[in-house]
C-alpha cells in the first residue's frame, strides 16, 4: 500500500486544514440556537464526501437534525462496509474553563501528545474521528485501492440520544444494507498500546424536579417552616447510593450479569496505573462501588451520577431566598442485561416514593440506549485486529468501554449486522469537557489504519 501511504503523506496538511473548517462550525445538537449550524455542518460534510469521490451523497431531513448519507459502489460480489459517525458535538460550556475558544481549533503540544494535539470541541468526539474515514476513503478511492463497497451514514443527533435514527434506519433498511458497520467513536489505551472496544455501557438519562411552595420565599420569614426543594433534592440524591456506593433504586441490579472470574481477569489485564490515574485527575483517592477495581467500575459495572443541579439564586452577592423549585439531571450507565426503559421506570417509581411530605416530584426521561458486547472471533473483529497490529506494530487489546453509543444496539436490531468499534482517541482527550483535544498522531494513524481494515475485511470475506 505504498501509494496509500504516499497519498496520505502528500495531503496531510490539506486533510488537517479541512478538519479545521469542520471544527469551526458550532454544531451543538442540544441547543436550538445552533439549528442553522447543524444544517451547515451537514452540508459541509456532504460537499467533502462529494469531492472525495462518492457516487451519490444526500442530506436527509428528519424530525430533528439531518442525516448525511453517501455511497460508493465497486462490485456486487464484494462486501459492503457502512461507516457511521456523527457531526454534532456537546455544548462547550463552561466557556471560561477553555484555554482557547472551543470553535477556533489550534494545535498545541502536550505531555501526552508531544507531536501536537488539535484543541477544539468535536476534535475527538466525533468530527476528527469520522473525518478520518472520509479522508481514508478519499485516499483509497484516488489511489485505486478501494477493495469493496462503502456507505456513509453521518448523523447529527448522537449527543442527544439519536432519537430519530431508528425511524430513519427502518425507513431506509434496503439503502443501508451492509455486511459490517465500522465506527470510530471510541478510544485506545495509549498511543503505544492499541486496543479495540468490544463492549459499551447502555444509558438512561433523566431530569428530576422537586417542587415546593408556589413561589420563592424569604428564607428568614419562612425558613424552618417550609420544605426547601434544594435541601430535599440533595437529600434524595444522597440516598440513591449507600455507603458502599451501591445504587439503592429498587430492582436496579436485578438483571445485571456478573462477570465470571475469567472475564474479570481479562478486563483487569489491560495496562492501568492507579497512581497515574489519580495524578492525571488531581485527586487523592479513587471512588466507586465497593468490591470492584477502577477498571471494572468504569466499564463493566452500572453507575448513577448527577450531571447537573440547580435552583434558587446563583447570581453575584447574596439573596436570602427559599426557592420554589430545584432541578437535577441524572445519568445511569447500564450493563448487560439492563434495559434502559425498565431502569428509567424503576428510577421514576423509586424517586417518587422517597419524596418527603411538603414537596412534589416530577421525573422527565430524556434518552437512553442498550448496552452491547461484541464477539472477538469473527471476520469483522479479526480484520480490525490485523489492521491495528499492522499499523501499531503490536497486537491490540480487547477492552470494554465505559461510554454509550446507543445506535450500536439499534444497528444489530434493525440492520442485523455486527459493529466494529475501532476508535483512535484517548481517555485523556477531554471529550465532553473543556479543552477537548485530539492528537495529530491519532488523527493520521486512523487514516493510515482504516484502509488496512478495508483490505483485511475484504480478504477475510472471500
């Protein structure tokens, strides 16, 4: 594949400049103010795919944000790889914690990325990673090394639960028909320790509201005589875990599949330095469910976390107010065989039950997704294993990821095909956080590795 490597080397600066153009578009799917930016990002991707050489490309409208679909047909006797990714990004807030503007990408050298990293919202999750596939396709197509058919489905609602994608997949099953789905929205252990994600946790995401008096009250006049919704909410949230950090929601663990000792050993065999982990996060102790390692807690155990909490007066200075309402957003990461709808229902019943007199409670579900575990004895996985081994010079380690990509379970349900999670980010890339970044090494290594996957998979399927 000398021609492939030469093309990448010759065009690497252009690839980076194009990515910067995409990163400058503030395609925040959760914020209605960015609806126009979402369409701009979709059209930009459509144009870049067209220039890269696809046969057809179209922006499909949905009830929410659009889906970009493209395809390149080579031959009917060859397999078809469907590349999935998303162009929407998380909100950049809090802006004051960014060292540089989130939608003005810059390159900085860091201890982890001595060759430089791209700092911008979406650089790793997922614009940088999905753009690797577009440029890898361009490279294979231009150099005559595209070994099979390829389809792209790049959506704009992953960060808000892909709420319209199931309908899109059901309506376009024939168009989306493929042999395997390839996704780069995950990470590797380190730049010198390649890995392939073989499982993801599911998700249940809810917003809760505690309602007290019919208006904000003077805390001196009413304090001590009326339930304070913020106090109540804090106490209710605190009760959702016991002293062993075990979740107290009734029935929460009923369907959790415990790992066998062989599986536990495999999970914990991944390189991990707890002292380096604490140092990198500037904490003096790890925390989590008693009886499990940090690796297990962050990949194979369910969790419940408060993602945001608010109410009352939070402006400058003092205002002695007893608030009328308090709110929180809560996410629960799920493991096999937990069902997100069941867990959401269990949480709602439990939260309503523990509400004390003097307040009323509302629970509003947002979005969710099923956990997934992918096999490692298939041609789909082996093609990734061989590609990573060739690119990195060592065997990749199969690992379970702690995050959620709800669409993976949906693909298996609707399209009846397996997904390969071959990502190139690092856990230290601060996705969803201020100063999100993506290493130049990782970006170019992805473009180099993806053609190897295409070649390996086509060969293994013959």
